[in-house]
């Protein structure tokens, strides 16, 4: 195995923290992965990983070498893409992920407009309310809601969303409007068990209330439907009920007690060295999402 391929194998082990997973992703045998890393360690004269039966972790030397490998491998990919023309012109398949409702409401229109602009492109979307490892799952661009960890990915902030408690005017006529978070104990609550849901609702100044929901559902859409029907209250991200708020079918309560908004970012791994398909989609997504008044 040549040095470039060995570096590629090493970088993938560093990203997945698994020799077996690297072998599967790169279509190699596990012994071939082990030999590639051992050859690099022999050439460098230092251990790159600390390996146990349960974990694979980079050593300090391995961490520095990984950063260098990422840069070198990215340069190679850029050079090859430029030679093939894909760095200048979008080509291939673009894979985009986002939270379920946000993806359906705000990202899918971006993707279809992108495909209209670049008709030779193909797109794949993954709209799910779970953490997505964009490297392992072959994702080019992710739209993420919430505070980002220090992942080494490139991120552009495009807006923010609020967590809001809402109900229908008809419900509030019958049951009254809660004036404080403590008043929620006297109201029927529809709680989503999705990504942003928790029975402990947090408010400004670190005020917390434990909710005892009458209705639990695995989707925010069900909670919103219950609120629209006048059944009770629910808590969602405000973009999910934008139309209902504008039309007066829902109204927000306890707005003065809300936590700070959650940021929205467009995230992608290659930075300035991203291929044209990524750069052009990111430019479109950043521009359109920043212009969306519901998110800013």
C-alpha cells in the first residue's frame, strides 16, 4: 500500500475510532487496515493510536499527524477535482441533511431550486431528528439547529429559532393563559419525545419546570395538531408553527420567560477546498436562510 493510501486509511481510523469500521467503509480487509497503520507508525517512528479491546484513540503525535494528513489529503482531492473539472463545475450527487420538519419546510425548497439551476446534478436528502455523522454517512452539507461542538467542520450561522409554548385561542378562552411557568401544572400538555423534547422545560434565568404530559408523541407534528385542535399546549421550535401564528390559529405564551434562541448553522467538512457542488449549494442555502424573516 502506497503512502497516500496509508494516510487515507489512517485518517479514516482517526475519524471512526474503529479499525473494523474503516475496513468496511474503505472496502478493505481488517488486516490491510492494521498493516497500513503499522507501516505509517514504523515510517514515522512513533505510535499513532492507543489501542485497547474497547477503544482506539489518537496519541498526541497521532493527533498532530492527523491534522497534517487531513490537509494533505484535501490538497490531493482538490488537485484531482480541478483536473477533472468538478472543482469549477458542480457534478455528481449532493447529500444534504437537516432536522425533519426544518428539512421539509426550509431545506427541500433549496434543494429543488438547486437542481433546477444545475440540472445535471443529483441530490439525496436525509431529514431526521437525530445526530448525523456527516463523514461516516457520506453527507456533503448539514443544516443544524443548536450549539455546535468543536468538530473541525466549517460552519456558517444563518439564523436562530426560539423554543415556544403555544396553544389555540379557543383553548385559552376555556382554560386561561398561564402567567408563569409554574402555572403549566394546571394545563394539559402534549409533549413530543423527539430530538428537542424533555420533560424538564427550561426558561430564562435558569428557571426549570418538570412537565407531566397528558399526551406524548414521537413527533412534533402530533403535538402541534393537538394544540391546533384546542386540546392543550405544546412546546416546539417557533419556525414549525410560523403559518399558524401568522393566521392566528395558535398563539405563544410565556414569551418573556423564554431561553435564548438556538442558532442555526450550515455545516460542511471541506471549507474553502470544498468541491463546486458543495460551495454552490452552501452559497444558496446561506443566502436564502439568512433572508428568511422567520429565522432572523
